C-alpha cells in the first residue's frame, strides 16, 4: 500500500499533510513547483486534470481506469483518509454513519462556507463575524467539533478542516479583532502548538 500526496508551497495540501502527520499515516509528499508550471504538465494532469493541488494517489484502491485511485479536492482527500486509513468512523453502524455524515458536514462547511467567508471578509465582514460567533460557541463547549453525546472523540478530519482555516485567520484577515471570539483564539493557539501542524507547515 502506498500513498502519494502532491502539493505545493503555501497550498491547501498543508491541510492534508497535517492530517497525515497527526494520524501517522505514511505518505510520499511530492512538492510541485507551480511557478515553473509543474502542475500544468501532462504527468500531473493525468492525476488531476484541473491542474490543482492537493491531489492524492492511493494504490490500495483501483480507480475507474484500472490504475491506482487518484483523488483531488482537499475535502474529498481528507474524508477518504479518515474513512480508509484512519478508521475514524468505526464501531456501532448507527454511530459510525452519524459520525461520517457530521464529518462530511464540517469538512464541506470549512471548504465551501468558512473559507469563502474569509476570502470575502473585506466585502462581507458580517458573514464571517456570524460564523465566528457560532464557532466560538461550539469550541467553548469542546475543542472537538464532534464531541457531545458520544463523549470525547479523537481529533479528526472535521477538526483538521475547520482548524486549518481558523489558523489562517490572523494571516488572511490581519485587521480582524479576534477578542470577541476567545475560544476561536484558543483553538488557533492550540493548533499552532501541535507538533504535527508545525511539521506540516515546515515541510510545505
Ligand atoms: N477546492 C480545491 C482548491 C484547490 C486549489 O485551488 N488549489 C490551488 C493551490 S491552494 C492550486 O492548485 N492552484 C493552481 C491553479 O489554479 O493553477 C481544494 O480544496 O483542493
């Protein structure tokens, strides 16, 4: 079984790399030189025709062409790893199905709702403020987004996706006052202290 992750400097591949390191999943990390256009070369377009990173090749699964499974989109890659390499959704089938669905919800929320609100914060600051207020309430109750009736849960794909974006807040929205959201601030500080996060950020 071999996994290859394709990424680039300061790209969304860092999110996936962080997950792999937290879960100690072995993976070969290939850094593409985007300035030199390596993401537009035939060899990479065969893996992701959109020419974007991250992309993952997982030879423990067969893709539709009969070769190793090639996956694009950071969220899809995270959920694939959570399901098939980190066994995040094991145990009782009902609980596993709910955990899987909620993880999908948080990963899609991070990529489709939180990320865009951060990038559009200058034009629509109220959207980001509303989201941060909700996240602050959630994170004040528990640092794990899926915790609750199921008791304490290990850090997982849902946390990885949301915390990755939150950790970028001070950089992407440098003028934003985070003091109304102390639990979000604490989450960002905790992310920055995690050895696997530091390692992932250092090797991108
Ligand atoms: N929604 C995609 C976005 C992928 C994406 O836009 N990646 C950027 C780097 S962060 C990229 O490869 N850009 C190169 C290009 O668009 O040419 C994901 O989450 O993986």
